[in-house]
């Protein structure tokens, strides 16, 4: 009895010590395994049960009936399907070594479905190893009060793999209250092929370690979706203890939405529990979206991918680390917008070793709250280059105790940027701009003390505004102010402002302040001290005076601008116009007049915008000076 053309196990039927049961081998299209409510009859084979070996086959298992033994295959060499319902069990008395779906390409489309209409017990599959989509396309649907259980930690080799080998496709759906999968070892979504796990309507899954896209060329997707309003135990939940790798060597995707929960053993102060995004693999992504949706973990590390938190979604983590690698063109980015929130003990943005990372928070209601510090491109090692940026835009808010921007070691290529944009607010006890740090404004506010140790501070680009509700102390470094014909930067400080180092003024091409122009670029509520500051210009060719009124903060200039009077006769006439024609060279070109006149003669007289050339811009200004024909 090693091969059956047809088999139906009736009430309380039991078959034992059979080497192999093959259902669907020689033309059998359908088989139904018993229904035994009294004794729980079962089909027992010593080695293997195959549903769909040479021809397609459908099998049904219901009531207290069960199938068991060393391996169970649905879709061996043909398409197989197995429906288990109403307390049926795969492997009731011991554990099956392997339960697999779609062993071959020819078995593509093989499926297993678990249902249960009664409260207890469960429709269940128990196995050491479960493979969904081994070489073909396979699916597993687990509905309410049904479960898949992988052996306890006593079996080191136990695993659950969706999309096991290259070219395979595996899909698993958990739907409804008490639909769950328990894996005490490795859970791979996209082992070598393509794998998808979807949890919805109160379903749950747990594993010791989770790997999405385990091998190069693989792709793994996890969707934790929704709250079942009739489920008193809460929303769909993915629980990992201790770690999850999203895109380990392939490409991974995680979507937590509609109140779903994804937890990687978050215990404040614990040494285990973390989520790594694309440490060795392709660019991967995590999105947490919708009110009540939550990702929590001890550490969140973004190596090469995007973490997006929006629409009321939240991420809670001990440490958040951005660790993109510049040399490998790998960038880790975190984007919080439209009411999303990120809560952490501390955040590192661009840690070290050629890392490139950014955190952008945007929109009303979007928040980042950090218990301790935020470090942007922080390294004291001259051999390491870190690149990091934090951008706060459009009424978003960031709070922390301290924030450091740029390295304190100036001998490397580290660059840290902090941009507090339109309506953005940063609340911190202190903000420190290091030697390779840049702080810009464009309409934002910093609540706290700002210390510019040796970095660069600028209210914005093409006229921005930066306000400090607190003190500003610049011991070294640069405060850069841009002034033009249409406006100027505004740097406001509610407390005292003590500025040493440099204050540098930048003008757009074609603009030079006139001696009677006055600009309100610095507003200070307390005392302004620029007595030890060096005042200058971004253009090295500009020379002249700068006056800063320490009482009002008003700035004026005394720049030696040419007057168009080449022959120094007190008027600008046709004689000077002829000299202008000899001097004009065009934009970006040094004048080349006939001897004995020199380029410096031309620039001193006709470079009316002080940009190092004589061009049409200067001609327009020259015509306003023209006074007659002498």
C-alpha cells in the first residue's frame, strides 16, 4: 500500500506504518481525509504525505481529523491544495519535520487554507520547518482561530521560509482574531526568492529573528494591517525577539498601517532588540502610517533605505542611527511628515566612517521627541568622515536635551547640517555648532541656547529668517548675512548675543550697498556685543567699512565704488563714455583696455557693482551717472 489511486478515510479510520501516501499520482483529482469527531481519526505515514504529485489534487481535512508524520508536501510535482477546517490538525501527536507548499515550478499555484468556526481548539499546523513557495509559487492562508506553530527553541534548525529559493514566490496571509504564526527560530520572508507576509484584522505573528530578503536577489514584504473592531485583544501585531533585518542582502519592504503594531522587543535600557534596514542589501524601506500604527524597538538603524512615518503613525526606539555609506553610495534616510511622530532616547544622524544620512520632519503635528541628545555628523576622529542633516520644515517640532552639529575635530571632511525651516521649531537646552557644522534658518525658531563654537550660522538662502528664543554665543566660526536689493536675512535673538569670530556679508551679483543704505539684519532683545568680531565680505575683492550699531543692530556700509569719472574732471561725460567702451569686457572677464590704461584703472572707475568685471550691469549704472557731453 505504498501508492494510492484513490483514498477516502471514513469515520475513525486509522492507517499506520505506511512508507508513503501519495494523493493525486495517477489521475486522481480529489481526495478527502476523514471526519472523526469521536476518536480523532488520523492518516499516519512513516515518511511522507504528498498532495499533488503527478496530477493536480485537492484534499480536505475537517473536524478532529488529522494528517501527520515526517513530511507533508502540498504541490510536489503538480498543483496541490489542502483545506483544513474546524479543528483539523497537521501533525497532532508529534512534530512533522517539514511542511512545504509548491516544491517545484510545476506546482506553482499550490495552496493551503486553515479555517475554524468554533472557539476552541484551533485548526493548526505543527512542524519543525515550513516552506511556502519552495521553487514554485505557493500560498498559505490562516484565518481566525487557526495557527501555524514552529517547534520550540529545543530545535536549532527550525525555520519558516516564504519564497525559499531563487525564482520562487511565496505568500502568507493571516486574517482575523487568533490567527497566528509562532516561530521560535528563524522567520525568513523572501529567503532566496520573493516572499510576502500579510497580517490583518487582529492576526499575530512572532519569531526569534526576522529576516526580509535574506539573500542577494531576493525580495521580502511584510504588511501589518489594521484593527479588528470585534477583537478584544487588540490590533494585528508582529512581535520579534530580539532583532529584525529588513533587506538583509536583498530588498525588503515593511508597511505598518491602520493601527498595526510591529515590535522588536522594545524594553528601555535593554541590550537586545533592534531593526536594521539594508545593512548588506539593496535599498529597502519601512513605512508606518495611520493613527495607532506603531513600530517599537530598542534600536533602529537605517543603512540604505527610507523610514517613512506619516498620518499619525509612530516609531518608538531606544536609539535611532542613520548609517548610510558614501563610498558605496548607500544612504539611510528618515522622513517624518503629516502628523507622524518619532520618539527615541537618542538619535545619531551620520555616525562615522563615510556615512551619509538625513532626517527630515515636515508638516503641522509632525514631531520628533528625544529624551537625551541628537548628534548630527559627530566624530572626533580625523580619519573618519561623517555626513548628516536634520531638516525641520513647515511647523514641525523637534525636542531634545542637547544637539550637536558637526565634528569637534576640524581635520576631516565631516559635514553636519541643521536646517530649521519655515515655521519649524527646535526646542533644546543647548545647540552646539561644531567646526564642520552648518546651521541655517529660512523661517524657523530655536528655543534654547545656541553656541557657535567654530561652525557656520546663516539665517537662510536668498533671504531667510532664523530666530533664537534664548542666548547666542559665537566664540569662533562665522555668522553669514545675505543682503540684496529685494531684502535681507534676519537673525533675531531674544536674549543676549555675543559674537566673536567672523560676521560675513554676502551680496548677490550686480548689487552693492550704497553709503546711505541701512539694513536691519540683526535684532537682539538683550545686549549685542560685536566688539571682538571681524566684519568682512564673502568676496575677497571687496574692501571697505562695515558699521554695526550695537544698540539697534542696524548695519551700514562704506564701500569704494567707482564713480564713472575716468578723467577725474568732476563730471561723467562723453569723454568718460569713450573710456567705458575701451574698458567693457563682458561678464566674468577682466578688462583689457589699450595702453597705457590698465585693468585696475577700468575696475576702479567702471566696476560699479564690484563683481570684478565691466559688463552691461555696470553700463546701466553708468548711464544713471552720465551728466553731460563735456
